[in-house]
C-alpha cells in the first residue's frame, strides 16, 4: 500500500512539458530532386518526402512534410515552472516527445 501511495504522489507531482509548432515554408531552390516534396536549409532538415517525419538533430523536436509542402516543426515548449516546481532535463536519446524536459513539483 505504501508503494502505491508513493506512486500516486509521483504521478500527481510530475508534469510533462507542452509542445510548440512552427511552420517552415518550402524552399524549392534548396533541392530539385523529385523524391523530395518539402525542402529547407533551416535546422539542418534538407529534403523530406511527402508525410515524412524526422527528428531534428540536437533538438527535442521533429519535422513533418505536409501535403501543401509546408514543414511543421513540433518541439518541447519552453515554459517556466510554477512555484514549488523544478524543470528536469529530458533524455535526448529518447524519441520526441519523450525527450522533452519534465516539470516536477514537490
């Protein structure tokens, strides 16, 4: 019973960060290869096939090529912790969104 109460306490006091989204327009000057539907030099993305999603190197975020040739970046949103809480670093070895930082409250 004690372990169950402790687990409930942990679940009640740990919050995961929220996500942000950013839109990057297609840049056809980057790559003329027909296998790529979306192209950009931003964030080291390069060319993406339609509906392809990749993890952005060095960041806890991913890029997705959409039908309209826009690239949607989704990543961890930087938020300040509420009073009595601490921001714990995420694990960059994990996939998005598991790599996001965690907000732990006492």
